[in-house]
C-alpha cells in the first residue's frame, strides 16, 4: 500500500544496509506508514508457500 520514498531517495539497499535492515525499512516501515496515512485499523496478510 506504500513505498518508503525517503529510503529510495537515500539509496537504501540490501547491500548497503544488510538484508534484515533493508526489509525492515522498505517493507515494515513503509507498511506502517501507509496504514497510518490511510487510517486503516487492521491489515490482513499472507504468504505463498509454493
């Protein structure tokens, strides 16, 4: 629902910040900001396991 544009502009990558920090910044932080921005109270997620 959102992209962490500041992190993109700052050049955050898994090579410069490590995979765990990159995932936190680009996925977790972006998701939480998007939820706050649009006023959602909950989120439903899932993952494929092929």
